[in-house]
C-alpha cells in the first residue's frame, strides 16, 4: 500500500477502483503489528519485550490520537504526515484514518500489551471487539450498506483494511493456543467438535445466503417475498443440519467417554495378563456374597490356590513362558467352576475362587478335585511341555470366619498347610469340617 501511495497507483491503494483507499498511516500500523507478531508477544522478555511494547504503544497511540480528533474536533493530522500531497483523491473529503479503523488500532495495541503481560483474557476481549468492528464493515461491503462501513458521516473503513484486521486478529489469537477459541477448536472433546461445526457455519453461512438472496433479487430472478422465504428456509435447513451434526458429535463424545470409563474400570478391576478379576473386584464381590449369605442362610467357600513349581518354569523358560502358563491356568480354573462363582488372580501364581451358595462340603470337594485335575495336566510352552500342580486352601463362611478379610487369610493359611503337607492337595482350614473330607481324593484332607 505504501508503494502504491509512493507511485500513485490507485489499484495498490484501494485494490478495487472506486472504493476507499487505505490511509498510509493505516498501512504503517499494519506493518508494525505484523512485526510485533513475528516477535511472538505472549510471555516475551528482555529486549524483545521492550520492542513489542514500544510497537504496541505506537499502534495504540495512533488510534487514540485519531479517535480523540474525531471525538473533540481537534486538528491532529497524524494520518496526513505521509504522502500528504496525494491524500486528496478528489473525493468529498481527503483520505484519513477512519474512526472504526482508529478504534481497532487502539484495541490491537492494547491486545499486544496484554499478551506481553500474559493477560490473555484481556487480549482476547480486545481482539473480539476488533473482529466485530471489522466484520460489520465487511458486511457493509458485501451488502452495499454504507452505514455499516463507517461511523456517522466520516470516511469508511477500507475493504482491505477490514480484511487485514480480521487476519491480524486470527494471527494474534493463534499466539495463544492454550486458551480461548484456539484451545477449544483443537480439543478432542465434544465441546471442541461442536465449535468446529458451529463456527464456520455461523460465520460464513448466514452472510453468504443473505448475499445470494440479494443477488438473485437484483437480477430479477424472484420477488422480495420469495427471497425472504428462500432465505428463511435455507437457514432452517442449515439449523437442522447443524443440530443433527452436533447431536452426532455429542453422542460420539459420550460413546468415547463410556468406552474410556469401561477401559478404566477394566484396568482397575481386572488382571491385565489373565483377564481375571483382581483383588479389588474380589473384595467387592466377596462383601456382596457374604451379605447374601447372611440374608439367605447359605454357606460361602473361599479357595486359595498356589501353583506348585511355577518358579521353576519362570527360571528355566523365561517370563514369556511363565505368562503363557498363567493365562492357561486361569482358563482352566474358569472352566472348572460355575459362571456364578468368581475366579480371581491376586498376583504372581496365586489365585482364588469364591464359591457362593455352597450346599455342603461335598460340593466344595467336587470343585477342588476338578481344579486339581485341570491344573495338573501338562502345559504347552515354547520348546515342550511343563508340568505343574496346585496347592489349595479352603475356608468356609460362616463356619470358620465371620469377616471377609479373615476368610481370605484363613484360606491362605490352609493353602500353606497343603504345601507343607506335600503339595498337589487340598487342605480345609476348618477343624469342624466333616471327618470324611478326604473321601473324594486321598489328596484332600482337613486342617486341624
């Protein structure tokens, strides 16, 4: 623009012949604003901070001086210093910095200072006012409404001036990616999706449809009433489409949230290797099982299992083979119990089985015998087979324990008795267990 003023080229200073030309001071202020943005104003320090503040003060000062001149009728020709002899283009009034242009520069200077100071909210507020003022001027040019381009009878804001203000606002907003509209636009949240859908539609949709309606009327394609009806219908369709898109975006966000919640719940309640419930979920189910047992008067059995010889597999074949064995053991334990029972992994090679609504000791003996049989079968691992067994401790509720933590501890103690007794067997903790406990298998005995 400054080159256009220097050589007297109307295309360069007004872009479109016949429209308002950009004042040289306006062009200079835009150059200063661009320089400040290149220096990255947000959180600037040292010499860079001083340069940006100085540039911001000059930009804001130019705007404030021109606003004061308009408000109080003062003759402050700061916008006529450059190319003063060429500013009278033969129009009704010489080329000056428009009042709305001066206001925008004052706001831009304030926004730059706020950015340097880290006051991003104040900077965004100032930029919103600049964008609004410039947007109104652009609407005036789009619809040929002079009153939207200017303030009162003063010179209007130039078309390319309004366009550059919008670009400066966008650039300054992008220097604050962690706050405000840019942060919301880049979020993967439902709110971010809604903003990405709504913002372009509402910023460009209504002005475009309104402009098309006026062009059709001007060309005589339809009457004013038809144009209004068409515009309303178009806006309704746009609103419905946006509503549908927003609903889908929110539903997608809710679905993702539910999946994330389910994943967190699974991570919190299930063992990552075997997929069995962990200690936390076992405790929750145990509390509920004991409460039901108290209400209905039935027995609950807690089985504590430890794989015999697992450490040897880990040491000999490595942890990968050990993990493979643990997953297979978990699968076998699940196949040996009812779906209403809870098989859990406590860690390492220790598992538990919670049996609810146990009718008698025989029912427990049947399950433990099935578990011993399943767990003692060979395990296929890389390079051959592995042979394991299991030691199982059993504790009954309410026969042996009245609290959930005691039930697990006593079952653990019974399991260690089974290991000391020779492994690959079951030990009932309860001294009150029936004398014929060992009748199912010689490996099943009662603990004293």
